[in-house]
């Protein structure tokens, strides 16, 4: 219903997709009274819209008025609010709070909002990935092209 309500405005579609794909916020926002639903005139499927100004107020008011979330969850909400045009963010502060999955969701949302036509495929590392695993999986560097930095093992 949220996706149907956002249809037609790419930044809002991207913001809604981010929240829906993340999975945490749609129910929380609905239960907090920040989602409006309606049936379109002439029949058809029900639609919903997020009350972005109210959600922005909740994000900036950390007095504990019911929306409890982790740092990563707040970051996802802040990015969605920014895409909707309701909140300014500093990506340099928010992005380090995101794991690989949430980083992929944010990257996809940004590409959608830009109407770039870019299709992203996010490759998520295994949860037990170590630096040695990443180095072993990296393609070998061309050692004949200028003798760039050598890859060293961390043993």
C-alpha cells in the first residue's frame, strides 16, 4: 500500500522502498500513527502514505516518544527522510553505522531516486569474513603494470 501511495515521485518511491525493504519501519510507523491509508476513488487497491513531517519530528526529538531503534535503524529512517525531502543528513556520519545489507539498500534507494536506470547487485560478504578472506578473494593485481603495491598476508 505504501508503494502504491508513493508511485509517481521517484525520490518518495525510493524512500518508501528503502523502508519497506529494510522491514523495520513500516509497522512501527503505522503503529505510531504516522501512516495514513485510503481507498482510491473509483475502486482499486487501498493505498497508504507516510506522514513525513511527523516522522521527521520524531527523528529529531530523541525524548523517547515511542520510536525505539538501533543506530543502524535510525540511519535507515534518516536516509528515507532525506530522500523524501524532509530531513538533511550527513552521509559521512550515517554510513559507517550500516552493515553490508543496509548499505546495499541505501545504494539501491539512491540509484532509484536519481532515476539513473542503474541496476545494482549487492554482493554481501559472509558474516564471518576476515581480512584474509577478503584478500584471498580479491583478483590478483597485474604485477607487470608498474609494480604497484604488493598484497601481503597478515600472519
